[in-house]
C-alpha cells in the first residue's frame, strides 16, 4: 500500500489504469459502475481511499484524509438520481409490512383515505418513490399500490382492500363503476374518503407480503462529494468478473489444482451477428484465405461491412461478421465439397466467445482433499474474521473430506444454485436455499456479504499503487466494516 505523499496524477490517467485492470464493460448489464461523481473543477488525484461500502463514517474519514478519489466497491448510486439533498441516507429495500402498517395507522390516526388517482400520485411524488411494478389503476384502485411514509428513511407500499373482508387475502368485490370524488386533504392523517367511495374502504395489507422499495440514494454522501470536489468511482461486478479480481482472491483461501469461472464472461462483438466457418483446402493455408478475403473487399466495402477473424485451427478460418458481409462470403467461398479457394461449411448465429479466466463465481478443484473443518479455518484466516456460519450437508459430518469448492463473494444464491460441488462458499444466502443445498449433499459456509469481498481491497491497494507508479497515496478505509457482528 502506498502511503507516502505525492504530487498526484490527472483523474483521466487514474481512470485509464483502473480500466486497464478491469474494464467497466465486464460488469453485469444491471450494474452501475465506473466514474459516478466527477468534480466540475478538476484537481490532481494525490490521495485515494478504498472502501467496500461508502457510509457516512467512511465519508468523514475520506475528508479527514484529504481524499481526492474514493473507490467504493459497491456503487452508492444505483438507481436514477432525481435529487441531491442532505435529507436522506438511504431507504431500506425490503420491509415486512405487518407491524409497520399497525404502527403507521396508530401514528397517523388514519381510518379512511381517498381512493382517487390524484392522492396516490401526490404521495408517490412527495416521497420520490415508485411502485415495485406498474400499478393497475382502476376507479376503485383495488389493485394499485399506495405509498406510506414510516419515517425519514423508510416507506412502504400497501394494497387497497375492503375493510369488511373476512380474509385479507381475499377482499370482496368492489363496485368498479363508481367514480372517485374530488380530492380533499385533511389533518391529521391523509384525508377522509370521498363521498362516492365505499364507506368501509381503507388501506390494508395482505398478510405476510413483503414490499420491495426502490432504494433512495445516498444523497448526503453525493452532495458531500460534490461540495468537497471528491471524485467517486465504483467497479463492483467488473472486479468480480475480471481475472485476478474478487472471485480469484476468495479462491486463494484454498490450495487449488484448477480454478475456473462458474459463468464465463462472453465477449460479444456489437458489430457481428453471424459466425462463418470456412475450411482451408490442402493446397492453401490460412494466410492465403485471409489474404484473399482482404483482396476481394475494397476499402469502401470494409467501411460498410464488418468482419473479425477468430482463433481457429490451421485447416479452418472462423469469422464473425455482420449480416451484410454474409453475401460477399457466399460468393468467395461456395458451399461445395472441393473448393479451390475454400469451402463455406457453416453459418450460424454468433453468440460470443468466452474470455479466458474471466467470469462470475469460481469452481475450485483442490490439489488434495481437506476436511470441512480445515476449509472453515482456511476461510477464516484468509478473510480475517473470527467466525463463519457453517451448514453441514445432511449426510456428512465435520470430518467429511471435500475436493471441490464453488464460491461467489457477496450474495451467491443465483450463481451457485444448481452447481455440483462439495462446498459452497459465499457471503449470504436465503434460508431455504441453504436447506436445499445441504439436503443435496453440499456443505455451505457463509461469512457475511461484505466480509467475503472486503479482503480483496488489501491486495488491490498494492496493485493500484504499482499501476500508478507510486505517485498516488492509496489507503484502505479503517471505518469500513460489515454491519453484522457475531456477539
């Protein structure tokens, strides 16, 4: 880790080095990676702070260290930003509604609320939230979600149902021909129901449901970055996918014979839609075929059409090309049994090629079998935590030997599900997914979401310092930690 003071480097230069290590193009399509905050007035990057999560404690630490660039593994900005204020830190993403609803109705003394579109839209706009799926708006709003604020950091969506329903999961029919009355707001609470609304209609929640809420952004943190001219960069899944990234760091907990991605990263050429395979006759070689291909296409053709040569054997030329290039290839390489210039033996949809060593998750084949208890100790030592959670396979004991480990830092359920291995290693999983794994003969080790990722930053600090020729001070946040502790 570089700690000495330096004159710094331009932000663009630092970004180029970060992209050289892991291109943002490697990230999952749903992710938000790259430079998230850029000061209007540029300044040299002399101090970089690495953190797994950008919290308010980490932000304060960054200011005290005169940080110019924060690299936060998890992106603080994840959904479209509608405002930058100092009001909120973040809204929770999942809330169990039963108790929340009781507290909300008690606090606001609400008995009836209007069942009309203006009220619903006003509350949704006021709290900058959106329904987890598009609401189906009808005159009675029987199937529409409604936003209720719980406190400054939390809000919930509830479903309008009839108060007289004996079963909250099966509300009685409501007259959908009734027209909503005028919107009138009263205090306390929201308002009284319009005269045209059913008198027994109120907001209730289906028992046992869970609301998914669009996360509010780290507004105060973003505002602080802008105010103090601190740049903010997030790599997230690009560091997961890249070779020698977070996944490979976690895999180094074991002595491995072989490590391969569970879900290889596919490099797609946006200009190519087809894969074309051309056989090379014995009288020619690959170079001759490629030269002929070049000679038969004019400069104008090469600007209008696109082709790219894939690695292949000596008796095969494999190309990816655009649809417009296919006809030219058909003329050059007729599909015959013995072509003098090569045979067009196959045209198929191009689905990309795996990038060696890049991908999501890892499957580790150990050099020699170890006990599950030894695996636990290796994980604790490698990550630097005193405890992990262990679920033994239902037909095994703690002395059982393992030879394969499937792992995914963070939340690994979607990646590990269906993978056959003696052990699954990840940060967190749903209860029922753990049960499913152990009943299928796989041990599970859980070591907290961010604890399974954070240790990579220690090794990357040295890597980044070298990439920047030790001209920038790279520090690890001392405030960054997993919010969950075993007590």
